[in-house]
């Protein structure tokens, strides 16, 4: 009997496979821990260097402040509130405006993106106008919204909407265009109407594209709300930034930025968790 036949008929030893999987899992956990430690060390190094340079007057502590003063400002806002009210109230006002603007912008972006991706005539007619609107620096629209809608939350929501709409729209549009044509053809052969093809084939296929835009779009919503509050508002974190700048309180400006960063990181974590729950099948597919 030839060696090839013997090797082909020999049973496969699967006893080593669990060990390999465990070693890969341990390596992945070690790498994750090393990355986390490196991130913490980098943050500590940057903050420590900033503090040391400020205390040594290498950089101007009046203009650049220092981490200890930023923390003192956050602690003061938490324990004693701000000139506008409690810190939680300011965060909640900004978060409400950003969330409403984000929801409206995402919904409009998905609807228009899928519609123009599916209907070529609409894309041909509206495409140039969308490109022109996208070329406008949308931050400059915030003062116009304040004039139109006043100092209330409506102007901040409008600023958030215009910042969120375009990234979501372009991703939804591209996702609708990238749908597998064989899936669409098979659905039509089975008698599916245009509506059912859109709802049951196009939208599920474009979901991963849409989720990609959601990660950055919430940050844009926060920017829209903050810029609107900075220009004119009665409450909100953006107004805290404006007041801190008006009194040359650099620590207050940085403190507000830290608070916004924490809010954005929490939102990013929630979106990532939701994406992993929805797209659990991707991990299964990638394993084959």
C-alpha cells in the first residue's frame, strides 16, 4: 500500500484542536490586556506631562490650564452645580437635543438613501442638489437656525439633523446600490413586489452600511447640539463652554470637553454592543 493511501486513510487527531483554540483565546486575552494597559499608560503619560509642564511654567497655565484644575472644575460642578443649574441638567439638555437630532437625521438619511438607491430617476434628479447641500459647511447653518427657531432646543436639534443626515444618507445609498443583484432577481422570480424586495432584501443588506455611519453620526449630533448652544442657548454644556471662554476659564472649557467625551464614549459603547447583538451571524460566518 502506498504512503499516500496510508496517510489518507489515517484518522485525524482532533485532540489537539481544543488546545489550539484555548491557546488562541489566551493569546487574544493577553493582547487585549496589553492594549488596555498601553492605553492607560499613554493617557497617564500625557496627563502627567501636561501637569508637569504647566506647573513648571513651560506652557502657560492660564491659557492651557492643567489636569488637576480640570478635575477640580468637574468636581465643583458635580458637588455645587453650575451657574446655569445642576451639571446633570446641562448634560441632559444637550443629550436630549443630540438624541432627537440624531434620530431624525438617521431616519431621514436612511429613507432618502434607500429611496435614491432604489429609484434611479430620483437619484438623477435630486443627486446634484444633495451634492451642493453637502458641500456647504453645515456648522455655519447653526446661526441661521438660531434666527429661525430661537434659543430653544429646536435650533440645536436642527443643527444636529443636518450634521447627521449626510453621512447616514450616503452610506444607506451606497448600501442600497451594493445589494447582490442575484438576491433581488431571485426575490422577483419568487413573485416579490418592489415593496417587499426593498423591505426584505435591500434594507437588511444595507444594514451593515447604515450601522457603520451610526458610529460617527452620534458624534456629529453632539457637535451640532454643542455648536448651537455655544451660539445661543439658555442651558446646556455648549453654554458652559461659552461662559467658561467668556471668563477666560480654560479649566471649564476642558472640563466640558471631558464630559462630552465621556458621553460620546458611552454612546459608542452602546452602539457597538447593539451592532454585535444584531450581527452575531458575522462571527459565525467568519469562522468558516
